[in-house]
């Protein structure tokens, strides 16, 4: 376990102390912070480690939300529904990955973008199962009071974040992580020395999608109502990328810091400039890419052993 | 007769789709940048046409003459000042940058024009022509003819003019173009300006037919994606082929299995094409 990974776990551990310091608002913010961190960490497996510009996060987030929503409506308990969602997203992504990950660069980016569109339209049109454009109401899990409910979902999301972080750490220190780094640097060469690139990329894609799907499922159970344009919002694909770029591509600690910082900025902007919030987000993205292309973690490269990696 | 009507509709719509996609294809081909602002440029062009007609009663076909230089300058400056700084960066960076720029432009349009749907309705309305049982509104015919004319104009510029040949040279081989004395930076900016001008003009034409709202920009962008991939990057004829194919698939698809599934069908086709034939129907390396 490297020092950076330890720092990551300590940071996540600190977040768990939140319920003792804040009220319902802090809990809500904390839940979203954990969710964003899960999305960013998961994206980082494909986008940071393997260097594939995936815009499919929203597709699996929405898929997970609807899978859990439908399962909960059928009366399944939450834990079982989330586990099933995680498995289903993982399998779906591995299968799609075998096909889609043959594409590179722009073509992969466009294919993953259109995956979001296809899934959204499918959900929109499968009115019997998903409610279509009317959205899906999800039954309340318990009746134990608002604050207890909020605390429960905060810890559920936090637990999922911890699991995601452990997954990312395991990947980065395993043969899989090494293989992904090889693919990022030179895929043709990696394939020449006998690396099964398609398999490695598909596993990475699957792992990334599984946790995103589970996060989508928890989100659905938490907010009790989802509709296609909400959970298949393309911003769910872009935000993790911005967080990762903000924190430092390829570094799990940087990515999580980026997610928290992004949420802070987003809250400030939402609260003060609701009319122009997406414009401000755009300005932020442009400034970030032009002025700080390697992220926060590149500000003090000497302090951390792992240097930020190029895209 | 239904078959004939579907085919004619596809032909009319297909030329418009080609016009939407052609600037996008030019920028993607020459600069190797997926220009996500394209959809918002189109909507902005539509607002320009709407504004000119509402305030000065200038009909949209004259608005083209205003839109083209205006958008060219806008695109040129945008490329020179911002995009040029990251032009050599990986896909992720350029894509995210244009996404950020799109957020800014789209939010600005929502702020100034509101998200309401508006419609440019000509007075008096132009009616429609019918041949046997096939009916086509005249304004649609004008838009289609203008779209074809714009497409042809780009073809001529790339084929005949010095600057067009330079654009093609940069697309074919950047380094060789530099050695031949082409100023690549300004060619990039000019190509982006052309892309923006074509998007603005496409928007003016769209205003004749479709309702205008900032929220429609992602639809236009999606069409541009699909057309580029279907037809293949790198040629004007590819964009035309892609546009016609997309319009045909959508038309036939919505007649057979219902309009709700048309979008799903076109994106599914996109993914199939990406995997099976990434160079598209008529794709090749050069741009004309």
C-alpha cells in the first residue's frame, strides 16, 4: 500500500465522520460528494488508467438507477437490488466493451456518447416497464423518519465509495492495472508483447460500470423518483471527467479531491447564480483545461510520490 | 403513394442533414477535433434568422448572407484564441474543451432568448406543391435547395480555391503541408471558421422548417454525429450520402415501427457502422 493510497483511505474515512457535525443539509451534500467520488473514481479506471475517453458514465448510471428502481418496485430488498444492479451493469459493460473498445480515440468517444442516447431512448419507449417519460416512482424504503433515512443513505453511499476505492487500489496495484497502463502508453506494443488488450479493457470497463450502476441504484432509491432525462443526463458523463481533470488524471487521490472540490464549486455556483450555472461550469472547464491541464495534484509534485500522468 | 411520399421526405430532409453535418465533418477531418459547439452554432443561426425576420422583415434566404460572414469571424476568432492552444492535446482535452464552450454558449442563449420554442412563420405562408399524391411544402423545398447550394459551394471552394486546396493539403498530411509553405495555424482557424459559417447557415435554413429553442442543439449535434459516421469523414459526397441514408432510415423506420423509435434506430445504426465500417460509406483520407 503506497502512501498516496493510504492518504486516499484516510480521506474517505474522514468523510464518514460527517453525520456527527452537520444536519440534514450536510448529509445531503455528503451523499452527493460520495456519489460524485464514486463516479469519478470509476471513470478513472477507464479514462485515467487505460486512457480511453469514455462518455458512457451516464449510460450506466441511468441503467443502474432504472434496474434498481424496477427491482425495488417488484418488492426486492434494497441490498439485494443493489447487488443485482452491480452485477448486471458489470456484465452489460463487459459485453458492450468487447465490441465498443475495439474503437479508439474519437470513434470510441462518439460510440460511448451514443450509448447514452440509445439507452435513454430505450427506457423512454419501454413504458410498461419503466414508465417512459412519466418517470418511475420508487417506493419508500422505510418509514423511520427523514433524518434517519438521510443518515442511512449517506452511509450506504459512503460504503459504496469505500468499496470503489478498494477496487481502484486493487486494480492499480495488480497485473490488471499494469496492463492498463501499458495500453494507455502504447496499445499496439502492449498487444505485440502478448497482452490480451480487449480482455483487459473490457474488465476495466466492466468494473467501472458496475460501481457506477450501483451508485445510480442508490441514487434512485434515495430520491424516490427518476425519469430518463434526469438519470441519463449527459452531464453525468462529463462531470466525472472534469473532476478527474481537476484533481489529476490517473491518480485516485487526486480524482477524489477533484470530486469534492467540484461539488463545493457547484454548490456555490448553484446557490448564487442559478440562472447561469451551466455557463459558469463551462467557464470553469475552459479555464481548467487552459490553465491547469494536469490538475490539482500537479501543483506540488514533490509532495506526492506518484506524479500525475498524461492523458 | 405512401412509399413515394416517404422517399421524397427523406430526400428533402437528407439534404438538410447533410448541410448540418458538413461543417462538423470539415472541422473533425481537418483539425481532428470533435466540435461539440456545432449544435449551438446551428441554433444561434436559427435565432439570427428569426430575429432578422421579426425586426427587419428580412427573409431567411437573405439572412444567409449575413450569417455566413458573421459566423465565420466568430469561429475564426474562437479557434485562434482558445482551441488553438490545445489543438495538439489528446481527444479527451479537445472534446471536453468544446463541451465547456458549448455549455457557455447554450446557457447564454437560454439566458437571453429563454427556453421557449419559437417559430419563424412567413407571411404570407408559401403553401405547398403537389405532384400526383406527393406533397412538399415550398419553404422546405427552398431550404433543401439552399442546403444543396451551400454543399456545392463548399465543394467548389475546396476544389478550386487556393485556400481550399490548402485545407485539403493540411488534412491529407499536416507535416508535408508545412514543408510546402502552408500556414497551418491560419488554415486551422479558417477551416473552423468555415465550419462555423456552415453551421450558422444550416441554422438559418432550419429556422424555416423547425421550431427554435436552445434545447434543440443536442438533437442537431446528434444528427451531425450520425451523418458523419454513416457517410464517412473526408468528403462532401460522404456527408450527402450519410444525410440521405439517415433520413431514409428515420423515415422508413418511423413509418414501419413508429416515430418514437426513430432516434434509437439511428443511434443503433451509428454504433453498428462504427464497429463494422468506421470509415463510413464513402470515407477516405483526403477531403476532396
